[in-house]
């Protein structure tokens, strides 16, 4: 197919061609970065928390009366263990996705600067079994290692513990390539020995970066009037156990407020509710932008077909087949779209650098660029197909008609 007449034809409409190529470039840049945001957030929503998600139910209890909260928690736990179907139960102060994040710096030498921040999880004995955390090295806490202090949420508590269980991710970050068991870390002023490693435990609030798996379990008993009770049961019995737990707690102490009685799956779903809305909006915006680009390509092709009807008829009269006309319009569109893809790729990388600087978006993988280019090229070919078929249907007799 002759190329130079096609280029000459496009040169006569250089402003229109330039605007359409610019639209393709902007679409490529925006869609690449939107796809990166959607993929990253969707992957985060699927991260395993490390707990037995399909077996856990929980209920928050806030007592309004006086008395020893530790004694009240012990009585509550004894009653909850008696519910048929309950395999394990614990009182905890934090869970993945519950937003109750107590984060502290971790150092590996005395009086050293903190290497990183990790979330502290405190709970009653049996917390690991109740949550379903998988121990990959070491042991669980011994009964004598639990420290009931005045408050488990300040430095008075963390400076009295002697042992900790860390996640695999935190251990690998603190002691890369080494056995973390028996090593000392400094979450406060005093050394704490690592006695166990669990496979995974996500933090209560997720952030950008690789620190969402940095967590530590401490043998500190929640001693506040507000506490979360976690019960582990079978998936089929969760709703029954949850309802029965609320009844048991209310019967033991009617002077309390029970809130957020839910399964862990509901907790996860509620945490990511806004993310799902955001993903829907991003997907709708990207789809709308692609549709606008497709409509622009189709509209320009239809306009040119209408303008060139006589020229098309002449070509048909001198022997051009319908396939030749169809290929001409598709090749012309391929040139226009292709002219916008290279600047679009460069614009996508520039936009990604801007987003990385201001919104902590990760670096755009180069693999996104050829995928986006191919998608836009195919979109252009599909958009021009209808006008190209109408052009191919122009009969040779049109060449003999007067304007």
C-alpha cells in the first residue's frame, strides 16, 4: 500500500491529526498510572492477614462500672470458653484491619536509633492460638512471662516485658540471613528477647511500603476497661457463636457497652469499603477516558469518509477492492495512534514520577507501557472499523456524480 500519499493526506489535516495523537498520548499516560493504582490497591485488598480469617468472630466490650478490669476479663473469658463450638478465645487490644495501631520503634543495640517501626499486639494467654497464627520457629509465651502492669499502652508496660514473638517479615528485616531466636531487640529502654517467630501478621492500619508485616506480640495483658474478645470457631458456627457471646457478656455484666459484634471477614470488608469505592471510581474514569478516545477516533474517521466519498469512488473505479479501502483507513488510523503512543509512554513515566513524589505511588513497571500501547492500538482499530467498512462500501459509481 502506498505510504507517501497517505502521509501527504494526513499533512493536509495536521492540526486535527496532532490533536488526536495528543489525546491518545494523554490517554496512554493516565490509563497506565490508573492501572498501576488499581492493581496495587487490589493486590493490597487480597493480602492475607496471617490470622484464621474464616474462623474468627469478635466483639468489643466497654465496661461502665468500677472494679479490676483484669479480673473482669478473666471472668468473661471463662464464660466465653463455655460456649459450645468455641475452640479458643482471647482478649486483645489490636487486630489486623481494626485500626487500633500502637506502633513503636525497634532498635537492635542498646541506646541505638530505631531501625524501623512495628506494631505491638498485646493479649491474654492463648492469643496466638485464638488468632490462628502459625508459629514457624521458637515457642509461645510461658505463663510466668506475662506482665500485668497498670497500663499496657505506655512505656511502663513495654519496659517490663522480657520476651516477644515477631513476624517472619520483621525478623528478616532486623536480622537478615540470621536466626532471630534468642536475639535481643529494644522496643523501649530495656532488652526484649525474641522467643518465637510467626509466619505472618498484618498491622491494624496498612500503609504504603513494605512495613505492613512488621508486628510483635508482647506478653502484656490488656488492662483497660475497653477490650476486644476474639473467639475462634468453625466457619459454619460463627453467627451462632457471635450471638451467644453477646448474650453471655451481657448477662455477666449489664453495665457495659457491646459494639462491633462481627466476623473477621466483615471487619476486613469494612476496612476496605472506601478502597472498593475508589477502585470503582478509578475504573469508571479510565473506562470513560478510553471511550472518549474511541469516540474521537471514530468521529474523525467518519468525517473523513464523508469528505472522501468521491475520492474513494474514483479509487474503486480504477480497480481498488473493498479490502484495499478498508486497509487504507486502518493503516491511516494506525499511523495516527502510533504517533501518540511514544510521547504517551514518556508522559506516563513523567506522570508516574510526579505521583511518586507527592502521593507515594510505586514506580511504574515498564511492562505496563507495551501493554497499554497494544490496548490503545487495538482500541483505535476497533473504533475505525465501522467508518472503514462504510468507506469500503462506497460504490464506484460515486466517482461519476457531480458534487
